[in-house]
C-alpha cells in the first residue's frame, strides 16, 4: 500500500522552522554596532592623515601591511576621512615598525624540527594634532605576538610568516584604533 508521506518532508520542515527562527532574529536586530564609531576625538577634526609607517626591520613590505590595516580600521570605526597627506589633515598618525623577532615555539618530538614559530613585532605610534603640533596619543612600544606553523613536507612547504604578519597587522590596527579612541 503506498504511503501519503512526501520523502524528506520532516527534514524540509526542520529547515523551514530554522529559517523562520533565524530570519526573525535577523529582522529584529541583534543590538551590535561598530565600536568606537561615536568617538570623542576632537569634534573639529574631519580628516586624519596616516602616512606609511616607517620600517626599521629587514622584513620586506611589513610597513605597508600595517599601514593598510590601520587605515582600514580607522575608516570602518570612525567618521573621519583618512588620507596620506599630512598637510591637508587635522591630525597625523605616525607609525614605526621597530623590530620583528621570530622564536621557535614548538618542536617535533621525534625529529627535533621546529613546528611552530612565534613572531613578535614592536611598533611605535603617535597621533599629532596639526594645529597645536602636540601629541594627543602616544604609545612608544606596542607589542604584538602571533604564532605560525612550519610545514615539514618540502613538497608542500608554504611559508606562513607573511599570512601571520597580515593577521598581526589586523590585530595591531584594532588595538591601536581602540587605544586612540579610548584615550579621549
């Protein structure tokens, strides 16, 4: 005797219930907002210059990664227009990558090869008000640490240092912008 049940109806019903539930959560809003968007930096400021960070390390293009990350973070978290021209801005954020150190962190117990490295980056940042020419924010030693894996397979070796530095640049930018916004 044939059954009147549609194959997969139970799983389809669960999917529809899930869609309705999560859709209602989405429509009602979750209360999140961009942190720091209503900053208390001087209200007369409209533009902040972020010229390329200075690189005191032998690491190729690390200053570009950090500068780009800080610019993205300022744009996403503040109302200020960001430029690289200090002459036209109300304030200038200067950054400098002081050092990058790599340290072996984890070793393979059988071979003694390094499996995980720890990268430590020291930076210096200062936000200068162009009118008064005084520092409104300064941190002479911002320290960031990030781990990265080293592949033991020579055929599929992929250097993780550059992706680790990109992740670190985003972390640096987030902490830096939070520090600047929270200092006012």
